[in-house]
């Protein structure tokens, strides 16, 4: 079943190339209205007529679908017919760029990049190996630690509980593949950790770092070169996503971004990592997301136009990616309504 808005815009169905008819599809679109606005603004700046489409399990309840030029109903991202449905949609609607927005769809899309490319659709996703690192927090810590990145001590909860005597408490407990702080807990003693761990079997333990928490939005070009890294201080968060933030140049985070880039040769497009910077200026990296972060619009406002650079790639334009963004830009989020 396909649901569309009434708007069709100036797009013909056949006979136009990508630069004249640029269709972008946001999958698992949810509330990503601001991300869509970033793409629209950059397409206008490039002189590209953009058709912004959105897909979701319940498009009638998705703000981004309500704000899109066209909206589509698709199966759950882990359903066996998810990729075939998207392939058919991209072929029919001549989608030039597919932008995934949630962690759980990244692995399956990364495995099918070639099939989308064969019908002319670029999927904005890194290699399966990079997605695998991001989706497993223990693998994130192991991979980054081996690359020289400072990471909090990390282990499976069961391994930590087997010998907790040399661990520094409190520790942070989180699901191996969790996101948006879902399931996150703080254990102040081994006994607390055991009680919390009894609720699910996929917890890992990380020693707690104290300091300022940052997200660093990073962009890799089509060749896999790191072109931009924008840290923002997570002044306030809500539901695991930044609600108040400010861009800052932090040397330890710039160094970590370069080390992470060296450890992820298959990284492409937009990613982000999270870190704590302590009072000595040391950064401990504890999370990687292989997609646009929820706070990306702040980096965009500061001049890091990841969305523009992706549009340039699919439109065959010269890549203008750079690291010349503005420090001290503050984002203060509020709730807004979309009426459909």
C-alpha cells in the first residue's frame, strides 16, 4: 500500500536525468523534519529541484512524512519484504538518493547497496563492516581501542561480574546494540549490576567517565576520506537526543575523529560519535552511529553541510566538503506541530 500527499511538483515520470529531477527518499522517517529541511535548503542553493519523499511503517503518524512531497508506507525494516519493497519504490519513483535514519535498518541496507546502485539509487550508508562496528558497542570499544582511541573500560556484563574487584564503580550498563539511551542504567555496586543485568541478557558494562558529553558529526566523501568533524556540547538531552547544544572546537575530539577515520576504511557519508571530555581535556569515546545523528541540524547551521555534499555526489557536481564551520552556534529545540 502506498500513501502519497497531493503535491506532485514539477517532476515528470520519465526522460529526465538526476541533475534535473533529484528525488531523495528518507526511510524510517519518523520525526526527521529538520533533516529534510537541510536537504531542501541545500538543493535550492545548488539550483537542483528536489523531490523530498519519506517512507515509514505508519506514514500517517510520521511528522516527516507529513512534511514530505510524497509519503509511502513500507514494511518494518527487519521484515523480509523490506528491501524488495524499497527497491520497487526506488525504481518506480526514480530515487537518486536513499537516506536511512535509524540504526536497525543500516545493516540490511548496507548489504544491498549494489542492488540499489543497479537501479540508479545511491544509499547513504557505510560498508557492512563499519555498520557492524557501530551496531555492537563492545566491537566499537575494541576497534577504537586498537586504533589508539581512548575508550572507557568496556566488557560484557557477565565478564565484569565474574571478577568485579578491579572495576571502578559506578559503571554504565547498556544493551550491546541499543540506541537513544534505551535500556541504559547506572550500577553503583556489583550487586546493583547483577540485579539490573537480570532484566535482559545483552548488557555490557563501561566504566563511567565524568565531564562534558559531546557528539561529533563526521563526514566522509565518496572515496572514504574524512572531510569534516563538528563537535557539539550536549548541554541538555531528551530521550537520548540533544535538545540544547553548542558547536565547539575541541582538540582531543579532532584527534579522535582522525583516529576513528583510520579505523573505519569503509565509512561513507554522515556518521557521528559520542564522547566525554574530562577536566584534563581528555576525550573518552563510547558510541558510534553510522548515520545522520539526531543533532545534525546544528552542524548544518554551523556550516557543515553534509546534506549538500551528498547531493553534489549524486548530481555529479564537484564535492565542496570542507572543515570550515562556525564555532559557538547554539541550538535550542522546541516542539512543533505538523498537520496532515
